[in-house]
C-alpha cells in the first residue's frame, strides 16, 4: 500500500461517517461545528501526515466526554481535555488497525504513531499546566457542543 492509498482509505473512512476532510488548510484540526477535519496544504504526505490525520479522525468520532456534565472548574476542564486527547490518539490507532494500515505500512507506521502520540500528548499536558482559567475554558469549548 502506498502512502496515497493509505490517505485515500482514511479519507474514505471519514467521509463514510459524514466527516469532510479539507486538505487545503493551515493545520491539522477537527472542527466540530462543521464536522470537518482540516489538513495543512503545504505538508508532505508521509507517515507523520497520516498519523496526524488519524488523530483528528479520532476526535471526529470519539464519544462525548465523561466529564462534561460536571461543574466547570479548572480540574474538570483539565480532566476533560486530557481524556479527549488521549482517547483521540487511542481511537485513531483503532481506525488505523481497522483499515489494516499497520500491516500495509509495516512497523514504521506503528513506531511513528506511538512516538507522535507520546510526544504530542505529553507536550500538551505540559502546556495545559501553564494555561490560565480563561485559556482552558477556550480550549474546552473545542471538545463540547
Ligand atoms: Zn487532539
């Protein structure tokens, strides 16, 4: 399987679930209000690109947070964000397995996936700890309706 074929299969998976994929944007993101995933237009198609896209697919199909009904506080907001981020990485890998990408792209794919997962997730935890309550609230709104 080529990288392009892997990309096509991920996009097809997303679109079959009503999620649009816009590859002409500035960054990787999931826009809840539009049921859209955006990808940066000037990025090279490589394993890292596929991993980032899968993470956003994870966001697009993940269930609602367990914590969203709790009274909003710095603690419950942190719990919500960390849950959603970890879960999006977890689900993205499940999607990759469902699409048989680990077999098709071999060991390098899994290595790239889990190293990106650990790197971005831990970096995010460190950054969140520096956020003000306002910044956290703004962040929180990306995960709930
Ligand atoms: Zn994320």
